[in-house]
C-alpha cells in the first residue's frame, strides 16, 4: 500500500485535493489511503472573530472549508470531477484550529470515523481510533498539549487508550502535536509535547506523522520510531519562514509511506506542488482528465 500524509491545511481543501491528485497523476499511482494530520480548518460557519482575524483578512482561502461543504453549481461539478481520482476518502484528525463542537456533533459518537461532507470524500477520525488496513495498524490522536483541559487539548481518554497498547503493536501513529525537542520557537523555547514523547517511548510505533509546527522536520529517530513533521500546505502570507516566493504548495507538506518496504519520504517534486495560493480550482478540474 501507499499512504499519503498531508500537513496542516487550515481550510484549504481545494489546494489539498489538487496536490494529492497531482501526485497520483505524476506518479501514475492511486493512493490506498490519505490522512491529514489536523488543523484541517473545519469551520463550516466561521464566527465574527475568525472572519476578522488577520490571517483570514490576508488570505480568504482559509474559509474554503465552508465553501466546500456548501458547494453547488460549477464548484460542485469540479469536486465531483476530481473525486473520481480518489479510490479512498481523505481522513483527518482534530488539530487545534477546528470547530470542535461541530466536529463532535457529526455522526455517531460511538463510531471511530464519520463522513462530514455531502460529497462523502472527507472523513473525520476521532481521537483514540486504532484501525488496521492491509496488515498495518494505525492509531490516531488529535489536539495539542496544553497546561489545562481545553477543546484543543489532547484527550486524556484517547491518549490512555493508545498508551495501553503493547510496545510495537502500533505500526503508524498519527498525531497533530509532535515529540518534545523537535525544534525551538522564535523565543528560543523548546517545541514539542512531552506527552507525545512519552507515548512513542511506551508504544514504540515504527512511524510517527504529525503537523502543527508549519515546518518540514525530519525524518528524525526517537528510538525505533521515525518521525516526520509535515510542513503546512500553504503558509500564511506574513510567515517569515516561507521559502517559496511563488507561494505554491510547500515542500514537505506531503509525505508518502510505502507499507511494502516500510519506507517513507517527503514529497518535494515541483510537478506535484505546482498549486499556487490563488489557483482556480474550477479551472484546474476542467483542464485535467481524471479517472
């Protein structure tokens, strides 16, 4: 199997669809699974605070999720056209920038994953889910480490469920937050979560894929675990760390794992990442043949 992992998208569903479709077209290979590591930007009804935030004022594509779930006319036709490119839905975990109440209201709380869009192309995987696909066991944990319990925090019950797994039982761990010590912030403070570090030290998965820090980090080894920190798909306009002056999809915002060889790598191919911040999704879908 080939599994794609996508970094933070912050609402930019159409950019994500185009990048993943590009990879499949360039490499003439259908992905068996697609997982987005949180900060999906699942805000179907942005409130005034979000609408007034400087990130949204500078780049309205942060509101694309709402456009996606309500798409009709030519936009819905473009989504239907690109949908045939995917033989699997896109699954995502909770980050720290989502409408948590809305996500919790979707589907049956007893189910580990649920479809959240009329196109049945995107599915939310709940924290603590452990699933087996093609002989590979994958565990999912959204949220970030915080001083107290907040809607964006790592869920204790879900955390403990994964923590109770036998060492080596989990092949792939998908989290939003990353292990402690993966870098430093602008103030020189160490980045990462001690709870995630404890989790991989106890559970010892072969791979950990995470996001949150908006940079390509790794691959790094934490004992037997190889960590891939995924870049943000399209960075904020004023992000001083941005290295791509053309404002296209960022190298390392997509990673591919081959479960046959159990090897993984970041995608840096410009043919795949040739999706600009201001690209026209309807024209993109119309100008490409899918199937």
